[in-house]
């Protein structure tokens, strides 16, 4: 099938600190915004679907720019249930040690 017809890959993001915040914002940019933004941004064929954090109450300010369609959760079960194609880790090595194998066994890259 035509590449343009493929549904976007569902991207999960772990962590919404300094790095995760920038990653999330760039994933959410439209092609037009990417062109205007000197730093680049957007990822063709990718859709930010879920973000896993340690405490959602610490990230209430993100709701001003985070679409309602993106799951913001502190529940790993909900995060892993989102049928993610790719998981981007921006939280540190402890998460990878605890959950890396589960992510890969679940079929996420």
C-alpha cells in the first residue's frame, strides 16, 4: 500500500520533564509549524498517543497544550494498554531496567 495511506504509528512517551516536554511538543507539531520552527519538529507518520509520568498532578499545566486525545497517565497498565508502536523513554535508566523488557515483549520498538 501507499505510504501516505498507512495509519500513523502510535507513540508512547515515558517522562514529561525537560526532555520529554520538548519531545512531546515536537511530536504534536503540524507540518506547517515544523517548516516555520527553526528547531524543526514533527515526525511524519507518528502520532503521540500516551504519556506515562510518575504523578499526573505535577503535570496539570501541560493540559493547556496537550490534546485530550493524548492519554496522560501515571498508571503503567493504561500506558501499556494503548497498543503503542514505539515507546520513547525520557525518564532515565531506572524505568528502562523495570519496564524495558515488557515494552519490547509487548511489540513496541
